[in-house]
C-alpha cells in the first residue's frame, strides 16, 4: 500500500509543479557613422550600458511564470512577439519595444500566461546620455 501511495505521489508531483520558462534573445543593430542620436522607447525594465563597438546589442530576457512550455515561448519568439522596431532616418535611430500593445497571453487549457520582460541595451561608447531615453554622439575635436 505504501508503494502504491508513493507511486501516485511521484506521478502527480509534476502536474502540481509550475516551472518558469526562461529565454534570452539577442539582437544586433548596426549604427552607421551618420547616426548622431539614439532614442529608446520602452515600457518594460530597461538598462542601458556603453560598450566598445559600432553597433547596438540588445539582450531581451523573457520569463513565462506559469502555464507555458518551452515550445510555446519558442513559437512566440519565432512569430516576432519580442522583436524590436528600429526606425532609421539620416541621423537618428529610434528603437521601440512596447509589449503592452501585444496583448495578454492565454492558453485554452491553463489560462493566462504571466510574462516578465527585461532588456539590457549595449550602445557604442561614443554616445552620451542626454534627455531621458536619448543618447547623442560625442563631438570629436
């Protein structure tokens, strides 16, 4: 009887555990010499750092807290849910990421999928922070 009870508990345990699904996505945006201003429009957790490069690298950390699987998250990434929208003009590069407009995730069987997104942005070191969300290229003597 004890073995049967133990087997039932071990069988049911995975059904009770809700694992978090995590993924890190990397995107690189080239910054030409004509770009003088970088602007960022984000509504999620954001951290900006400089690095010795002529491109912007974005690390997007996505966590599905429950009711999700790795294949669900992979499918959302492939569909472009976490893709950024860079817009270049002659001297300006604007990057926007607004998950609020992408809708709430739901599954037919388990319900809502709470997600958490945070972003690290690495920008070229020859840019300095100006107004909130705006970085300008340092003037060379």
